[in-house]
C-alpha cells in the first residue's frame, strides 16, 4: 500500500526532476501523470498508483507549496468528473491509454451528449439513433444543455441502438469526436443572457466501433457511473464558513447598514444558519468518506444547495433595493468556465434557478432519496415492458 | 478539525443505552406513567445512572465521575430522545452538573455523578443561555421566594437556586415546597419551587454557573431533538410502507414520498449540527456559534418531524393510545426549552456580526 510518506517522496522526486520554474506547463503535467501523481487512486500506468483517494490531498499540498502548475480542473469538469471515471470503469485498455492522459492534462476537453429535447428527466427515452454500418456507427439526432460543447474535443454520448426493446435496454455508450463534420454546435442562450450551454445537432456522424464504451445495449448501466459522479461533483464542494452564496450577502449586510430592515434580518439569519448547517453536513459526508464509511447523505447535498442558492440569491437582490433593479450585462457571451457565485447578485439569482434542474431535477432527486434511502415504493411504471418505438411521445 | 462522526466506543454506548431503554421505556408504559403520580421512571434512571454510570460522564474521574465528554453525553441523549424517556438526565447529568462544575463543588458533584442524588437547577426551562433569570430573596442565610417552570424539580434531591445576592445556593429538596404544574410535555414535567426560609449553602456565583449550564443544556438538547426526529421519520416510513389505501402502500404516493425525503434531508442536517455542537462543547472551540447554530436549526426540524409523523399517520396519530403525541409534546416543549430558535438566531447575529438594523 502506498502511504503518505511514499507519496511525499515521489512528489519530491518529480519536483527535483522537473522544476516547475524552468519546466513547460504541459511537460510538467505529463511528467506528473506519468509518475502516477495525477490522481493517485487510479491504477499505475494511468496517472495513478492505486493509492487511497484521500491521499491525493498530500500530493496536491506539496505541489501547491512548490508552485507547480495544476491541470486547470475547472476547465474540464465533465472530462475529469464524469468521462474519466466512466472510461476507467468500462473502457478497453486501448481506450484508457488513448484518452485519460490528454484528458487529465487538459489538452483535450470533454463534454456530455446526454439530454435531448424529448428526454430530460426521462433520459432513458432518448431518441438519437446509432445504426451499425460495417465497423462504424452512423449517428443522427439532437442533444441539448451541452455545457462546453464549443470548447470540447471529445464527447461522451448515449444513443439508441435498438428501438425494438424497452427503453433502458436499447442504449449504447460512445465516445464522439466533436470535430466530425456531422457535429454542429449552436449556442443556446439562457435567462442570464449568456450561452453557457449549446444545442448539438448530429447528422450522419460516423463513430468507429472502437469508440464504443461497454457492450452494445449496455449504455444505460454505463451512464449510471457518469451520472453518479455528476451528482458528487455538483454537491460535494468543500466550503469554509460563509464560503458559498451566503458570503456576498453577509458582506453587503455588514458593509451597508442603510440596506438593513427587520424583515430582511430575520430571513438572512435563517438562511445563514441553514447554509452553515448544510456546510457541516457536507463536512460530515467527507469525514465519512475518508473514514471509509460512505453514507447516503450525498444524495441530499445537491438538493440542499440548490434550494439554498436560490433563496439566498433571491434575498440578496431584494436587499440591494434600488441596485437590485439593475443587471450587470445582458450581452450574449460563451463563457469557458461556469461560476455560480461569480458576477453580480442579479446574475447569481438567475443562474441559481438552474441548480434545481441541472444534474437531475430536485423532484427526481427527492424520488431517489425516497426510494433508495428510505426504501419507499417506486413510482408506478407504464414503460418498463414496452418497446421504445411504441412509447408515447 | 471538528469530528462529526461517532467513534466505535460511542456506537457501543448507544447500543447499550438503546437496549436498556427497550427494557424500561416502552411506549404504553411511558403513556401510562404520564397520568400517574410518579411521572419519572426512576427504575430507568437508576439503571442509567447507577448501573451504567452515565450520570457522571461530564465529571472528571478524580471527582467521582467517568471523565468522558459532551460527545458521549450527546449519544445518550439521542437515545433518550428516541424513546421520550421520562428521566431527569438532561436536567441533572448535564445542566445541574455543569453548574456544579463551574462552582467546583466536589461534594455535590460526586453525589450527582454517582446517581445517588438528582440535582436540578432552579431556572425556568424556557430561559436561553446568557439571558436574565429570576433570583430569590436571601434573608439571614435562608431563602425566600417562588420560582416557576422548573423542569424535573419533583424528582430532585437537591435544588441549585440563584439568590438576589448573586450567589448560587444548594437547597435540600425536602426543605422546598414542590408543586407540580400541568405540563405540555408530561415526560419532562415542570413544577413551582416555593422557598419559605429554606436552609441553603452557597456554592459560588450564579451568573457564570447558570450561563455555562444553559449553554450546555441548549447545545446537547439538539442531540435529544435529533433522536426524536429520527424516531419520527423512521416510524413514519415504516408505517407508510405497511398502510394500504387505494390498493397501494400509502408510502408509494409521490406527494408523501417527497415530504418524507425532505424530512430525511432536514434530519441528516440536524445530525451534523448536533454533532458539531457536542464536539465544540467537548473541545471548547467555537462553542458559542456551534451551540447557537444547532439550537437555531434543531427545534424546527424536530417539530416538523413530529408534526409530519402525526399528519402522515392520520387518524391513528390523533389517538392517546399511539405514542406520537408524546413526541409532538416533547418537540413543542423543546422548541421553547433553553431558548427558542429565534432567540438563538439573535445570538448568531451577535456572534458573527450580522447586526439588527
């Protein structure tokens, strides 16, 4: 077992062999990947050492102290948080060797082609078709809410390969080349004014069978790995006290006494307490993970943060009074990064509306908690034994 | 770093307390006792205090206690909340004990720690930490006056009474007139304490002792409230899986599933807040904020859990026979005990610099 001391020794060796001050950024990241210090819980040869995941913090702390460049993880959140664990679990040896290294160092950014106009909460009803043609698949359909598609080199894609079986059984998981001439990315403008998302039109996109992930027809199971990691990524951020949306409101309250009213004070205190308690719940969840006793609390974190972000940012706009009537900028832009707490109160308020929709709506997540955590009966199903082609749409 | 988990020893302690309460505090027995002349289950108290030594958890070994911390006390209180046990644990082993620890009174500490005596701080249950509290007159070494709303006073052997000279005095319960008040929560009954020239022994200054006692009481009450909320959620989920209407288990209706999932979220949050308060009390770090946050959050959740349990059990939940009313009454009384959530939010405002207009 690789322990903390061993990781510190290897990190020191990496830093000695490739001094950050005199090494090209990408060269350093490649060297870090090749010495297994990229994500230490991954296997040897794929950027890791098969070490406990919690020990990554040891490596990160040493590298940060030495001024080493990082892999700009926020630029490739879908790649790192969702595509990588899925490739690791279901990819062939060739696929893992081909994709994980450029993904981790950030040379190749990934996006996710899952949701469709007709398949939102009911993702398994998706209609994008993939038809076998020799050694290739020909893909036609439309995807939506695709964050970062305009920057992405690759996409994880689920498509229907068999319309004659019930919906969950006829899906296959692919890796899609975003430079294929049949891929058209159009910005999708949202209520904030910017276009963080895209619509992606797929017209006769040719995907070699070697870019299939998992078995034909097994795509739904493969996608569960992706989706479970998404919810961890969205709800699991570590925060100091006042670290989230509550921070700017508390700051405005302290600095601008002229804005204070008794009503706002009561509401602010209630939300401040709720934000602090949600932070403690997140901290407890992390302590459970480190202790090797993962609990079901993770299922609730995203629900809690979605509601809090919405209520807190709504309070902030109201607190600002006259200024709350203004908005910083409605210009259509295509941001490279998404920052929920970035920009001004009006943006935060509007952007937070998406928190209870993206990555599973709060209503679906409440069903998941009720069924998987509390063991209550599942929703009645009318689509389980019906071929996908015969479903109502 | 705050430790929000339970240790193996704490889980073992929980299992032992749960076993003991299963033997002593079954629901029909607790309901019957609320209508009797003996509201406290002194057999259960003896088993907890004398048999298991739990009354002395907060008292150092040198003073006759177990030398444990608020973390273990919190685990005991979770279990007591789960069974709405009518024992004076919070009153004697936490609140009175903390007051005596502040005063440094070895003799009484030893008696309370061993369970030989039950101590009660004669401050109304509704008083929040750091707020004013009534005191009685001191005349030529004896105490005169009346104090109301004193929880568990009828079970007390010794009362800790604030007097107008700023001192905290020990009074033998047999020297006081204790008049039970008909209480919303009959499992933590209130009484009026009347002193008519009662002999008293000065223990120390009342203000710091009462502040410390009520702060611990408030912080650890959150663990009792968590235990209560968890019982209400677990029992309601169990019942709704069994109960059938419209040819389906009632728990399969989405309107009810979402309410229970929401309650689960709140309960999970409450556990984190309560563990944080218990750990802060144990380590002495960030105590005031941790206690105020826990008590700002705990009462509404415990009450919501009990109220949802009643509504989702529907008709049977309205009956005297079903124990839900014990939990509802305890949760409602707890929402006033040691300061309301609103009072604790005001404390948060002071502590973190979010001043009122």
